[in-house]
């Protein structure tokens, strides 16, 4: 009986992680569908619009990864307080998190306002520049809403209540779809704005999500005992500094990973409209698939953080193992679906036969990095739960940029392999990150 005992326990831990991760996965899927909706509407509007949205999306999400990653320190901190039975400390921590989110949102608004100025020097095709600029000018107004929404969402996730992430994620699409169609194509008396209209529609959706989450926190009985808005202290550097100390390396790490994908998109943008449009289609499908390991990683962060708060090394180990086990199951399915349905998926985005054919080929490479990409994400999530963020930041810098970007740019541009060579670089970088982060996780658990 003792030899068989670990298996039922592992199944129980996997089930617990899956229950916590499922709403997160669906919520992240809804977030990923923002890019899907923008891309599909843009693709129906025209190849040049799709290419403009591809470049604009890349330049929007690259700087946004820094505040998003930085705020990921919040669910781990909340979960540790919850695990150590210190609910009175959660409200003050959350309020300081709101100050941090607001500051990060305003800083990113200013940065994205200037982002279009770098498109020309980067060598982006001149036909893409006007649409990409209009998209960025539209979506930048939603940046403060996004950072505040993330702070509220991470509070709820840290308390093991992930349903709002799912509900509000899909609720936002009910705003984005009609608004995007109306503003992009010029319906109901509005002028036809193309990529710029999609940027404005995305911004409107982000504000609706943030205000809806605020209303939920103000009225829900689930959060009443935490006195989240009973008072509002001024910014307190003594409370904000620990969040930054843990969160900023996470932000840098997430930015470096996203930067690898963004740099790939921008380099492909130098080739022309068809390759960059095909890359946008393939990367959007791959991003949707990544929402599964992203949700599992966040659930693993919360479970590991809760176990650390309880002071149980065995629970930490089980939570990390459960996350990785669940990840292997889900990403094996994702890889098979991408291999079997690559042509169908590409055809959903565009009517341009050349774009669809190239995108279908790239999706084969996306299938190849499903498992390593998922492993590195979940390992990083477990390390966040342990508060181990600085060394993983350095490890991912080596993997993404020393290996991934080096291989991708060398094959794609140096040898003339184009998008195919650059996607091989993505596989190399993500595989290296998976090996390095799982090794670090094993050592961190041993020291916990």
C-alpha cells in the first residue's frame, strides 16, 4: 500500500491544480482571443491591415510585459499571506499594489505613445507604418485600465478564486467584437478606421473589464472581510519595495521571452507584407495554445506560494510536480492539434492563399515547441511561488537571447531561411529555458 500511495496523492494534486487552473486557462484564452479577434477582423479588412496589426500588436505587448510580469508578484504574496493565516495584511498589500499598477500603467502609456517613432528606423515596410501607428495610438488609452485590472485579478487569483478571470475575460470579447467591426469597417455612421479602429475598440474593452472588476470587488461578499477599500493609504515605499524586488525580475523575464517573439516579428516585418502577415497568424494561434500552460503556471504559483506559507516542503514539491504533470498532458494534445489542423487554422484568419500556406507551415514549428514552452512556463511559475526570481531572470536571458535569438537571426537572415529559420530559433530558445528552469526549480525546492 505504501508504494502505491504516491499515485493517488499525485492524482489528487493534479486535480486540485486543474480545478484552480481551469478558469485561469479560460480567462487567458479570452485574453488571447483579443489578438484573434483583432487579427481576423484585420485579415478580412485586408492584408495590409493584418500586417499593420501584427506590427502594432508586437510593439504594444513588448513594453506591456514588464508591468504585467512585475505585478505577478502579487498573487504569490497574497497566497503566502493566505496560507499563513494573515488575512488582515492582504488589504494593505492590495492597496499598495494598486498604486504600483497605476504608476506602471501611466509610464507604459507614455512609452507606447512614442513607440511608433522606432518603426521607421527598424526598417519596417513603409506600407505598414501608417496602420501600425494608428493601432498603437488607439490602444494606448487602455493601458492604465489593463494594469489596474491585472492588480485586481491577481488579488482574486492569489485567494484561489479564479472564476472572475474567466467571466470578465469572455465578457470583454462581447465589447471587442462589435466595437472592432464597427470602427474598423466604418459601420453605424462611424468612419472606416481599419487598424486604428481596432486599437480604439481594444482600449474600450480594457476599460470595461477594469470597471467591472472594481464593481465586483466592491459588492462581493467573498472579499468583504478583507476591507479592501475601507481606507486608502498614500503610497508606502516600504510595502511597494518588496513587490518590486520580487516582481521586477519576473517582469524582465517575461519581457525577454515576449521580446524574443516580438523581435522575430519585427525582423520578419523587414521582409514584406506576406511573411509578416503569415507570422502574425501563426504566432496568434501559438499564443492561444500558450494560454493553457500560462494558466497552469499561475495556478502552480498560487499552490506553491500557499504551501510555502504553511511551511510544508512536501506540499511545495507536490504542487510543482502536479503542475508539470498536468502541463505534459495538455501540451501533448495541443501539439497534436496544431500538427493535424494547421491548414484549417491558418484558413480561419485570411483569404490570401500565400499567407495561409506560409502560416500553415509555421504552425508545424509551433507544434514542436508546445511542450518545452509549457515546461519553462510552469517551472517559472513554481519559482515565482517560492520567491525565486532573480536567478531565473538571468537563465532566461541566456536561453531566449543568447541561444534563441542567435539561432533564429542566424538562420532566418544570415542563411536566408526567412520565417522558418526564425521559428527554429524560437524552438531552440524555449527548449534551453525549459532545461535551465527545471534544473533551478529542483535546487530551489531542495533548499525550501
